[in-house]
């Protein structure tokens, strides 16, 4: 399956899934007030993983119906499994988080004081899931496992830190996914189909997100960050992964002192891209 076909197909499937399932998201337990004071259903990011499952099911039927070769099926399943587990952790955070010990420092401080927050659970369990994913993608040493696992986990957490306005986390993830794809050698790009499926699904939901019809929530931002992280692990050498990891650590720590929203608003091109398609605060 080509990158282009994976992206287009998953975008269409995600849009159709939301159209037919939106009534289920009207449940009171899923309603959250957004930055404009509008109640919007949270947790729609689960549709990213469901879209990936639908695509994988179609590919399985295609493969067995004509004995077609599918050399990269294993890599896609790694993306699906790891991102599905990150989605599960994100759904729990969307529903159970109560506002205490927020932020990277808050989660770590809570754990040091014997309190495991929902965000702390994501860091710990997500880190273990990320290590499993890195191992499945070929990491064959302790160093490679630690670097790859930390990269995926921190990428998922960073995506969540950008989820402060409609569509922002999806836009950041789509830009990062495009960069990963552009930097990958031609022979490595088939390994990124799993990332392309999830990115395409995010693109399919983006218009609804921008219109404040849904919130992907942690269930979506975690998935997108993990998918981009897995894409880097799947196509980059360990030294390159280590360099990306240093950047991710710096950004996660910087989020404790620097408002990403303020930085975005202060840089004209970033502000334009961030607000593109979104309703104004006064709308």
C-alpha cells in the first residue's frame, strides 16, 4: 500500500466514521468545555485507531483473496498495537484526569511523592509500551531500546502538550509526519505506511476538530505523537534518534516554563497556520 493511498483512504474512512458515530459522542460523560467555553465531546481520537483497524482489515481481506504479498504488514501492526495502547491510556486520562499535578513536572513530582496521576500512568506505561514498539521495529541493544522507547514516549507527551486549541495537535503532528516522510530514504518509506494511516485519519477529522464538533483529546494527541515517534524509530539510525530525543527532552522541559501558545501567537507564520480554519475566540 502506497503512502498516498494510505493517507487518502484513512482520511476518508475517518470522516465517514465520525459522520456515523457522532451521536454516540453526545453522552454527558464525554462533554468538556473548550477554550471558548463551548461544550465539545472529548475522546474522538479513538477514531484514529478504529480507522487504522478498518484499513488493516481491508488489507487482510485483499491479501488472502488473491495471495498478494504484504511485506510490511508486521511494521503496520506494530504501529497499530503501540498507538492503540497509547490511545487506551489517553482515553483514561480524558475521562479520569481531575486537574491535579498537571504538566510534565507535576506528573514526575506526584510519582516521587507516591501519587500516580493519570499523566504519570501514561508516562510509565507509555514508556514500557514504547520500548516494546522499539524492540519490534528492530532495536537490538539496550541503548537502542532506551533511546527508541524514550523517543516514542516523549513524542506522545509532547503532542499532548500542543493540544490546547482546536486542531493544533493534529496540525503539528501532520507537519512532523511530513518531515519524517521527506527525510526518509525511498527504500524506507514503506515502513511509514502505519504512520501515514494514522496521520491521514487525523487529516480526515481535522475539519470537524476546527469547527469544534469534536475534541481528539489525549486519546488522539497521544496516538499522533507516538505514530510520529515510531516513524522516526523505524527509519532513522540510533544517533539520529538520540539527537531527536535530546530535542524532545528539551521541549518537554521547556513546556514547564514557556507557554507554547504564547510562542505560537508571537510568530506570525506559526500564528497564521495555527489559526487557519479555526473559529475566532469571539465567534
